[in-house]
C-alpha cells in the first residue's frame, strides 16, 4: 500500500481509531499494529509476508538464546548471533543480489571468451527487505553486545519488526529506541497527533507535488540523454537531487508523522541535507538512520578513524561502498558510494570531517555568509555529480550523461516552471526550518498557516491521481 | 481525541471553503486555473478533434470507419486519403489513448453515428496501464466535457480530484469554451482528427520490443468495446501500427477475446521498415502518414 494512495487515506483513520479504542490494553494494541502492518505489507504482495514473519521469529528466538541469564559461552553466543546474521543477510543476499552475481559471473566468463548459458535467476525483490532485515539485525547485535535486554513479548517484537509506518522504507529504527516504546503503555497526546498530521501533510507535499513534478523532467533527461543540450541535462540532475530528496524525506516525514499518530516517536532521517557545507556534514544529514547504522555496526567495529591512516581510509571506502551496494545490485550504486568516499577522504586526512558536526549553517541568523554560500554550493555540486551515477541505468549511461553535459552547456535549457517553483518552495521552507525539521509549516500567523495547509492539501489532491512508487521502495 | 477530531473537522471545512474560492478565482484568472485546477493544452489536438467530430457526425450518420487508438494512429492515419477509396472515415485517436479510454470515446461516437467499422489501433506502449493522462486530456481539452460519457470517464478512475476537475471544467466550458487555437503545439492539425507531423528526417534509434501484458482495465475495456460494436452492428477490426523494429505482429493474434475478428498488421505496409518515414521508432512523419494511409485505405476497401 502506498502512502500516497486513496487506500492509505482510508486505512490510516481505521487503524488510528481502533488503535486508540484499545487504549489501556497494550497487548491488544500491539497485536493491532501487527495485523495492520501485515495488511499494509500484504496489500503489495502477501506472498512475501512469510519473509517478514521468518525474520521476526528467527531474531526473537536468537534474542532469547542470547539472554545473559542463559549463561551461554562466548562461542555459543557468537554461533547464535551467526544464525541471525546468516538468515537476515542470506535473505537479503538471495533476493537482492543473487541475480546480480550470476550475471556478473556469466559476463566475466564471456569476457574470457567462454559463453555460458545466461539463463540468470530472475528474482522479485520483496519491498522493504533491505530495511527490515537491517532493523532486526540491529536487535540481535545489540542483545549480543549486552546493550539491550531481549524481548520476551513476541507480539511487541513482531510489532517492532513490522511496524507499518517504517516497514518498507525506513527510518531504520534501533531496537533500543523502538522496542521500549512498544513495550510500554502509550497515552494519546493532542500535540503529538497534531504534529504528526502536519508532518504527514508536508511529507505528502514533498512526494506528490515536488518529487513527482520533477520526475517527468528527470526521466526525459535520463532516458533520452542524446537528444538534449548540456544545460538541460544539468538542470535534469539538479531536479533529480530535489526529486530523490522530496521522495525519500517525504516518505520519512509521513512515516514519522504516522507513528506520532500512534503515540510512537521515530528517529529523524533527514536534516536539511542540501544546506551542508561539506560531504561529512551531508552524511550527518542524509538518510541518517542508514548512515548511523553503518557507523555503529560496520565502521566503528572496523576501528573507525581511530586507527592508522591507511586503515582509516580503508574503513571509509568500506562503509561508502557497502552503503552504495546496499541501495541496489548495480555497479552504478557502488560507483556512487565510491565517489562519496573519494570526496570524504580528504576531509578525514585533514582532520576536518567533524568541522560542522554541531549546529546548522547561519545559526541564529536569517542569511548565510558568503563563505557558507560557497561551501554549500560546492557541496551541492559534488552531491549532484554523484547523483548521476545513482540515477543512470548503467556506468556507460552515467559516463555518456557526463559527456553530453559538456555539449551546449551555455544554451538556454528547457524549463519546467512547475518543477522550479515547487523546488524553490521546498528549499525556502527548509531554510527557515533548518533548526528543527520535525516541525514543518511553522508559520506564526494563524490565517497564513491555515492557508498553507489548504494550499498544500489542494496541490496534493491534484497530484494524487496517478500514485507513483517511492524511489526507495526498490531498495 | 475529541479536540483532534474537532480540529480536523474545522480543517475539512476550511479546505472546502478554499476549494470554493479556487473555483471563483479560476473563473477570473488563468493563472489560478493553471496552478490549482489544470492547464489546457493543444498537444494532441483533442480540443479540435472532438468539436469537429460532432459537426461531422451530423452529416455522416453511417460512416464507413471510425479509428480509435493512440498517437501512432492520429499521426499516422489521414482520413482524407480514404476519400479516394470511397470511404468516409474519422480519426478519434488521441494521445496515449488506451483501450480503457477508447471505450468512452467509442460510446461518445456511437451516440452520434452508426459506423460500419471500428478500427482499433493497438500500440503496445499503452497496453500495460489505463493511461489516465489520456482521460485527463478529454476532460481538460474538450468543449464537450459536460457530456455524460466524459463525466463517467472521469468518475470511473476513482480519483476524487479528477472527478472534481470534470465537474469544474464542465461548468467552465459551458461559460467559456476553449478557443480553436491554443498555444504550445508545433503540430499541424489537418482535419478529421489527423495531426500531420512537422518533423524532418531524423536518425532513428533502434527500438525495443514491448512485451508488456494487457492491463486488467484495458482487458475489460476490450470486452466492452467488442460487445458495443456487436450491439451496434459495427465490424471491429484490430490494427497493429507499423514500427521500425517490429516485424509481423504475432502478438495481434494473442489479444484475448479477439477470436474471429479481422486483423491488419501495419508492418505489412511496404514502407514500414523505411526509417525516413518516421520521426522516431513508431511515429510517422507527414510523408509516411500519407503513404501508410493510402495502403491502409486499400486494405479496408477490400471486402
């Protein structure tokens, strides 16, 4: 079920109403979350519900085995953690990467002159598998590390794994944050629910109005690259930057807002990333739940930056390449991760990767200084250049796009007035909300605020006719 | 909880009031209409094709052929070329017109004429989706939007805003009809639904075979069209448009529910693999459309 669909507009009030009718009966409320989440997921494909259930049962069982009270030896505990890793990464590997590896194997032999039968596996990718497998993995690892007491409540645990607002595209929640909330009584708070509704409205605006408006222009540029001038192609990449931001951060806002309606707080996933002053800051503001996951469960165990220079650089490349590969079984994503690693390493080597780790640009001021503008502009250009790899269908396609961008760069580009206007509105809104992205449409004048609510709702209604998938569903 | 319900109710009332204001605003400002209700466009010439058809149908109550389909059809089939073969024809094709949209256009046509043949141009690119933008084309760019058939078309999508658009433009067009010429199209509307391409010769990129399945809504629409034709006594003919890459169209044989229907494969047209006839891999240039229309007319003239 898509957030931007009529079905969800009917589904959510029903879930909300029954959920709060069950208030005071925690187990029933959690059971209702599980049922709703399975309906939400099964709406897309009920065949893959078994995978969600399998992941739930395995990690719940592993968690119980890892309970310190059982007195298992370190070796036995490692073995049980291995079971969780094998099942979750095995599922991910099979459904997401098997076809890719088989195809590359066949291609490699073909390069050596051996033609193999190319009847490669065609495997359907279950929606959200990259998200919920990572979420359950974090549970097993945290229990193993002793950071979390294993859950004894299967219903609460199943609700944690399948919690529908963030099941298919995140934020990838940590068990240490979400499980305690699901294991304790919730109380309806008007302010929380109101903020949730505003977040949903703003998220839908970003997805339906901004991202979907940009999508047409972007598709035109990337599917028929040879037919356009460089200036149009440059604008195509800029629009893609806004499309993917509107699409993914819009999804996260709807997820966070929906969870708020149910009395649950999810972590922030985006913090105005295009106002970053270097790549390190960008990664502290973009897809935070994934980058912090890789930081905690891959980068730091590898030694992070507190090892020798060579190993620190290796670790940076490891985290960015794996992060790229996580997005999809295609060399384009690996290249995208590689570009970011190349941009990040100089900051690390100069010890400047934490320069902007606190606060926001132009803290306490309305306008940024010239230095900040230049830094933000340069970072945005670098991020856009990397997006070409992310969006292109193949590495050859990305290279061709770069080549064509240099052709007719100074000609007048094709203009999409609506895409320019909506991107401008989103950018302006983000600038004035850069201190707290979780409180969108915060306008002090009540009539103006209500006008903004109505205008946004109207434009969303106008664009809802042909709901399109969220980009991150494919990951 | 009650407070939230009250606040939400107030919001719904405010949104309704806002909607009413946009109607008034759009009535007086093209800019408000453009951004908040939708923009009319001459692309595909639906704004000219439908009114001309209504006039034409008054004098052609029993035409020989009515064409339905997408842009391969309205850019490729010139009804004027059929006159020499003694066939009175009209081209009711429009941009991305899927079978799901064709069923409503056919209803509109059958209310005014009793054609002897209905030819559906089956371009596979519009098979795997109902193509709602095509529905929208008939709502935004059509002075006959208030016709119950087009209203039904909009409401059938289940999209609340689209239904509102149908009501709004129905009201708007009754007061302010679309002018015959709208800005924004480089195409040359010739008449009787045909749009002649102004494109020159281009390098044609190799096209890919589209093997998508027929969408459920299109399948249902096809059954409806077959029944409607049978009921009105019109012969239903399936036509595969010519393309630069596609050979004989075996898929035409596999259209479910089409057993016993006459089929014409546009790829049998002798010039179908001549790149200079096209401006991309499936749209004909003016020269190609003339030659193809002559060939098709001779095929249809055969009993």
